C-alpha cells in the first residue's frame, strides 16, 4: 500500500490542465501515465487516483521518480521510507542524496545517508562518492574519516571509484598526508587509474602555493613516468597552478602536452593556456594562443581583457573590449568588471566610473566583484557621492536578497568600509564595521578599517583597533596587509614600543618573506620612530629588496640628518642594478637639504637629467630651494625660482619662507607670503612662519597684525603638543599642561634644569613667546612649552642612560631646541626629538641637525 501524502484537493483552475490530462487519457492509471506527468500538480493527481482506486500494480518507484524530477524530494522520501530495502531501490536513495548535494544541502545529504542506514538499506559504490563529497565540502574531517572506516568495514575499500572519492575528500579537508597515504596504498595495490592520479594532483593544486608545486611534480610523474593520459579538467587545474606560481616554463611544457594530445582544441584548455601566459606576464604568447584558438567563448575574451587591464595596458584592453562589442560577442558582467577593476587598480578612478555607467546603460546587473571594483575606483579619487549612491543600490538590491551569497555580501560591505575610509568618512566606515556581527568579520574587515585610520590621521584609532583584533573571542589572524597598516600607524605616531611588539609578532608567526612590503614597512617604522640602527638591521636582513626598500632607508637617514649615509645607500642601490627614478632623487635631495650638504645636493640636482634623463619636477625644485634657504643662500634660491620651467607652486614659496625664518630675512619672507596668498594657499603654517620672522626681528606690531589677520580670516594655529614614550605607555602634553598627576614634580625638574643650563650660558629666546607680556613672564611661558614638559617627564620616568624619545606634532620651537642642546650636556640621556620636519638627536651639547632644522 502506497503511503498517503494527503495531496491537496485540486482547485477549480486545475480542471483545464491536470484533471483534463487525467480523465481525457484513454488508458487507465498506469506506469506510463505517471511518466507522462509534466508538472507537480499532474503527479499529485495521479498519486491521488492511485490511492483512491487502490491500484497496486503501479510501482512506487515511478512516483518517486516523478517527485524527484519535479524537485519535491520530501514527497519522494516519504514514499521511499515505506519501501522494503532492496538492491534496486538503493538507486533512489542515491538519487535523493545526489539531489541534496547538487542543491548545496550538504548537511541534509548526510542525514539522508543516516536515515538510509537506520532503515536497513545497504549503500552501494555509487552512494559513497556523493556522501564523501558532502564531507569534503563541509570540511568535516571527522565525518569523512568515520565514513572511511564504514567503507572499509563494508568491503568497498577495494573499489577504485570509492577510493578516488576518499582521496578528494581528504584533500578538501586539508588532510594531505591522509590523501597521499591512501593514494600510495591504491598505487601499491595496482588500483590507480587516470581519475586517481587526477584526484591526487587536484588535491595538491587546490591547497595553495607550496602544495601546488608538489601537485605539478605529481602531474609530471603521471604523464612522463607512467604515461597516463589526462583529461581536459586535469590540464586546466595544472595550468591554473602554473599561473598562480608564475611557473611559465612548466606551463609551456603543459601547453606542449596539450598540443601533442589534441586537448588544446578544448576551449576550456585553450582559455587556461591563455590565462597562464597572461598571469606569467607573457602577453605575446597569450595573444598568439588566443588568436589561434578555433573556438572562442566569452571566457577567452575575458581572459585577455582582464590580463591587459591588470598590467595597465588599457589601450589593448579597451581595443579588445570594443572589438567584442563590434563582433556582437556577449559582454557579460565579467568583461565589464575586468575593465572597471583594471582602471580602479591603476588609480584611474574616473575612467572606472565611466565604464560602470556604460555597463548600467546595457541593463547588466553588477555582481559583487563589479561593485567591489567600482567602489575601489570611488575610493581612489575620493568620489564620496558616487560611493554613497552605490551604497544605496547595495541596500536596495544586494543586502538581504534571497539566494545571495553571504560571503559576497561581506565582500561588498568591506569594500564600502574601505571606500568611506579613503574618502575620509571614517565615522561612517566605523559604524558599518560595528554593524557586522563579531563572528562574521573577516581579516579584510579589520584591515580596511585599520588602514583607513592609519592613512587619514587616526593613527591612535588604528593601533587601538589592531589591539582589539587579538582580544576578540573569535580571533582573526592578521595578514601581511593588516600588519603593514599597523606599522604605518606606528610610523605616524613614532610608537616605537608598539612597532617592536608588532615586529616580534611577525617573527614569531613566521610571515612569509615573500611579503616584501612588511619588511619595507618595518624599515619605515623604525626610521620614523627614531631607531635608524634597527631600520638598517631589518634592511640588511631582507632576503629581497625593491626600490621602496632602498628609498625607505635613504629617507630614514635623511630625516635623522645622516646625509652621508643616505648617499652611501644611494650608491649601493645603483651598484645593485636598480635605476633611480624621480622619487629616489627627491629622497636624495631631501637628505642633502637636512644635512647641510649644499654642493652635493646641487650636483645631484644638475645630474638628474644629464645622467639619468629625469626632468626635475616642482618637488625637486622645492628641495633645492629649501637646501639653499637653510644654508642662507636666499638670493640664489630666489634666482632659481625665477628661472624655473614651471610656475612656482605653494610648496616652493613655503620652502623659501622657511629659509627666511632661519635667517630672519623679513623682506623676502613678506614676498613669499604674498605669493602664497595669491595662490590661495595661506595656511596656519605660513602665517606662523612669517610671525616668527617678525618676532625674531623684534617687529611686535607686525606680529600682532598677523595674528589679527589670522583671527579675522578664520585661520586657527594648530595647537602644539608633544608626547613622550614611558615604560608602559605614551604620555601627551600641551603648552602649560598641568593635568598630569605628577605635574608638580615635572615643573620642579624643569625649573631645576633651566636654572642649571642658564649657568652654562643658555639665554631664553623670548622671540618665541607671546609679545604682549614682560620679559620675565616670557621666560616663564617658554618653560611651559609642551616639548620641555615632555622632556622633564621623560627624565622622571626613564631608566638611567636610556634614550628619551619625544614627538611633536609641529616644528620644534627655536628656544626649546637651544635649551635641549644645553640640557643634553648635564643629563645622561640622549634626547631624540621628532618634529613635523625631521629628527633631532641631542647628545653632549650638540644636535644632529647642526643648525639645519
């Protein structure tokens, strides 16, 4: 007796379809009638008639087949449960399990298998591969190994079909040793076929770089030593591995094998060969293969468009793109996404936006990759409005839509966080980050926000977030990009202790040396945190270096006033075979400027175009003007400005104004300021420099006029603050700060220091104090400057002989610079002060800047 499913009574409108189908048939209800059911309604009506008429001659399996074909596995299962176990009926259990796997109902497929066993059915060699696939997809090693034991107990461990599925399952679960051990057993027993070899090769290739290389070696043994013929699927896998590892020579051998076996005519293999050459940077070879392909699909074209876009060859990418349009080749979302991504990755954000508009005009719906690429383009040009519009689209059409992949949703959310961060809407980015459930955040979620904080003046927030990352219950391991962002924040804050801790974490966790940018960030962090010696040690131990590595070390030496060392590194760089570019020369000129190396700087400047064919830009001229200005050669600097091949930019006039401040050239300082105002670039820094020039010349009325002008123009002087690194934390001070719990001790130490250095010849420079108070009060106000308070606190808390590290957010006060020089004579600490311009190392009555500050 068939199990009663209680199908719903037919509605009136069924009469014209299902009921007519049933009663218009001249044949009675039979197996052939069940087979003719074209809809679920018809199948249910036939089932109903079988129940009503008690027709026992119609096998239940016909109805099971009908329900499975119409995607109602629950009805099929209800019928199957009532059948007695038989070898033939196992087919329908297999069909149900296969149906669950194909619909990605992996857990349900395992439940079906367990039900099958509980009801007394015996699985066959077709059952196990489906169940093993579910275990692999679920990454459930426990379930897979338990099933392996059951297979051995059932005697199916001699079935090559089942064993191949076991190898694949172990590979997907990351148990490479188990997979290889099982493969070796099969090999020794003479069970291996082409599928076995393909399975073990795929296991290694799909696991990543180190294992993929082993997979390629196994492929070589398979084809060369054992002469086993592979299929197109295997070739595609191996070519993908060659592409990801950059093994173009091995890829070329696989290409030759495909030619010899005729598999190159398969469009999937052809596409993989094109992709392999393109990813290995061999575009000419990729182009030849592409042009010789007899059959091309949209994937073939996309491979070439994507490759050209990634290497920045937009002419060829867009040429192919237009050719596809002319030849009426369907432009799918991958094609458009490739072009958008190419523009976005090369910093051409507005072009990416234009292509995105064209895509929309073709009524194509963007996928997650398209949206991420487009948002990257918005971020690169600061197009916040377009980013917000995209955010609205995502809310309407992507988030919360049934059937959407949650991983894709998170990928888009991360792209939105990145866009808002880079468009300086950090608060919105943080709100989106906080809205993600803690257990759903991945490493990209953390990295984009930490990077946004680090790049846009919220370095403290970046380090705080980086610390929180390790404190989460659902720990997310930072990747190399996360660490680079954290090191960038350390460099901005001169947070040496935090930077050292991060460096220790990198060493402990053995981050791959391939992550060159981590080493570069370490060099930069140590340089900007005052430990140029550690920066050099990191540089010397780098297994690989690029132009950024050399430039970072040179910049560090320049910031610390070690011009000769910077030039030695420059010579080493040239000997290593790296060709200097415009950025390299900018760093060299900067180092010469901050070390007072005027003649060498001029020599390098004049040799840029003659020896290396590099035309000096506005920034190079600014460095030379700064160099001449610091040396007091202001007339030469002015003459150089007059003969510049380009119109002087604000940075040129600021460089000249800085020189005027050092050498108290009022007239030229006023001229430089007027030029800045003409360009609409009058900032608080420019006004402050001019005010200092007037103060040094004793022109207090002009000082008052400048301050009044700033007040009425709404320009506020950035408040100076200094922070000093203590034993456990960093402490910040503002001018006249008395909020610290040990404030009284700090002021007592400072008063004692000032009194002692006055006896050595220190005279407070009152030009750096307020003009509208008497001289005695000016001296008192000078002693309350933030860097002096930070120094006193450093002396109070730092171990004897250890360096005191102070950072100031603006240029160090001239009086404080003089005072620190004297104080370094009477304390046993080296004072390392970083201001907005450079480092000053005060030791035994001298400063590393030698007056060029």
